[in-house]
């Protein structure tokens, strides 16, 4: 049977134009196509901002160009499979128009998620099980997020009463039905077609129409509104910084990651001969080496949007422009996490907000369980994903229980707090690595082989801790366990972490930042 790398380099659903380059760099053609297309998108974004700026051309032209470029990149990377993007978006749009605003959000949700799941099942179990390179279901995951988010935002804006909405929902609500062009542009634009990230429809339309830097101020009589335009900041510095991160991440991935494969954790010789300290250290470094490919893809996607002029979120307290409106991760906080919650709060941020907005805030029965289940389905059908989510839920519950029962003893003096941070950092990194091994190995057999080599030690330890430690009750009588699942469904809104980092919150505009914070606190009390 051919090896994974050989199969990947000799067959692809997309273009084979770059096959010589793929052979030269010894990378799968799908991955080469993805990287080259993203670099092309970066150049296109610079051109888009320079020559098709909202001050120079109409929003119609910007929509058309963004959509056509996006569909071309999809066709180049995935071939005829890119038609799935149009089919999923087209049918969802028809559902919105035909069903009506009262119930269309439910039908769109079921159809979009169901269509994604069917595509994932056919790709995994019929075509290429275990081929974990670029695949067409990846962009469909982002499109599914956009379809469902917009459906709920239209339902909020055109059917529900304002007093029924949270401040966050009110700010994101869409008050008119998008045109087909606007809908396709939002779902399939070249800036986010391959790797996202998710953004709100109102943010995207505001960017396309050039209203990102328009401010409204009340007149002297308190009623008259004065429109004025503030200076548009340049994204160049932010783009260059993110490209440097991309370069370092890619270099680390190409050189180090292949030297430290996660699969070696289940190597029979390694398991038989390695000492426990060696196993723990290799587990940590191998999973550390597996993360830079995500850093590269998500940071490059963020840089592409910024280069086009999308992603500005106002100014910090020092007056510096912030280009993190749709950022998907914070690397420093991830690597320095001293709790499971802190790790999740800084990883795949936009997906966490999607889970919160379409599920957690709206579920009337066991919202955290439903949110966890949605997260698992959305990620895919590999059994390893579900093992990771189940283990992660257990780890999160234990981390919260330990923190609630012990952390207050280690606040003072600073030396004791530092010792606590060091110990919790070590524990968090081991727990994270232990949890996500199945996510990388994918199959049940390989995942259980790893856990059995560790004698399921952390699973049993977690269960023991939950049985021994008291569970803190909330105001409504729910256990902390229930609230913690909010973390597991991935770091919902934004919260100051122990490193003193500024809170990160995604809103429809800079003016809605305070509303988003209010929404977060109200949702946590539900």
C-alpha cells in the first residue's frame, strides 16, 4: 500500500499545475496548493485595498471581485468539489427566502450542518480515511458557521423584538435580507474561503461598503446626528508582524515537526523502553511541535484579511491601532497557559464565539451539553475527535474544581503565587497534550493504544478528584461542572487571563464593545 505522502503527492482533487514544486519541496500537492493560493490571496488583498478601495469603487464591484476570486481559489485547490460550497450556500439562501424569517434559522441550521456532516462522512469513510491534508470539508466548516450565524442574525433582526435580545444579539442583528450577491460574497470571498476565520455579516458588509471608519456623533441639541470619517489606519505593520509569525511557524513545522511525530508516542519499542519522565517529555514536545501548522494557517488567514483592510477593532489605551477583530488565536497565551480554560480561551476564538451565539445563548435545556455536542459534530466524524472532546470535558471540570478549592491559598505572597503558576503550567501542558493525542491520531485503535500505554492514568485521576473535591454551587443551584462546559465548548467570549492580557471580544463594530461584555456576563448567569 502506498504511503500517505506518496498518495498525497500523486493525486489531488485540485490543480496539478504546482506538482513540480510539490515534488521539489516534498510536500503533498494539496498542501502546496493551499499555501500558494493563500499567498496569492495575500497579494490580491493588497491589490483589493489599493485599487478597489471603497472610496474608489462601488460595493457591488467589491462584492463581485471578492466572490469571483474566492471561487477561483476554491476551484484551484479542490477542483469540482468546490461546487459543494455553492450548493450549500445556494440551497441555504433559498431556504431563507422561502421559509421566512420566523423559522428559517432552524432549517438553515439543520441543512447546513447536515450537508457538512454528509460531506465529511463521504470524504473520511469512502475516499481517503486518514489523509489529513487540505480537504474541501475544511472550507465548508467555515461556510457552515457563516450560514448558521447569519440565519440567526436575520431571525433576531427581522422577527424577534429588541427587548427579547441580549445586547450582543441586538448589535449583531441583521435588519434586511441580504441579496444573493452579498450572501455569496460573505460566504465565499477570497479572504476567507480557504481558512476563514469566521466574521459577523455586519462586520463584513461594513468593511465592503467602507463604513468601518465612519463615526456618528450627536449634535449640540442632542438629537441631530453628525457623520464624520476618522483617519483610516494602515494595516501594514500588523500584516508584516503576522507574516513573520507565519514564517517562523512554517519553518518550525517543516524542520521540527517531522522530527517529533505524535505517532511515536504509540511506538511499541518506545513504549517498552522509555522511562516515564521520557514519555511525559516526549508527549509534550511532540504536541508542541504539532501546533505551528495551525499557527501558520490561522495567522496567515488573519494577515490576508488585514491586508485587504478588514479586521480593524479600534485603538488600545496607547493609541495604537488594533487589527485583531477576527483573530483566531493568541500564541503567547496558549503556550503559557496555566489552566485548561486559559488554553481554550486563546485557541480557535471565532469558533468559540459561534458556538456561544448559535447554541449556548439560545438553548433552553442543558445548554452546555448541547454546545459540546454541536462542537463535536461540527469538527467531523473521526472517532479521535470525540475521544478528545470527552477527555477535554473531564479535564476542564477537574481544572475548575481544583482552582475553586485551592487557588485562593496561593494568591499571596508573590513567591507562592509564582510556584502555583509553575505547577499549574506543567499540569496544564501535560493535560492538554494527553487530551489532544486522539485528535491527531484520528482512529480509535491508535488513540486507545496511547491511553492504555498511560494506563488511562489521567482519566482515573480526574474521576478521583471529582469524587473527592466539593463542587461549588451557582446562584441557580447548578454545579460548577455545568458552567465549566462553557469553557469546553471553547472559550466563549473574552476574559482577562492571568497574564494580564487585554480582553478580546468580537463585536459587530468598535462601538459595540461594551455591549458584548454585558452580554457575556448575562449569558453566564443563564
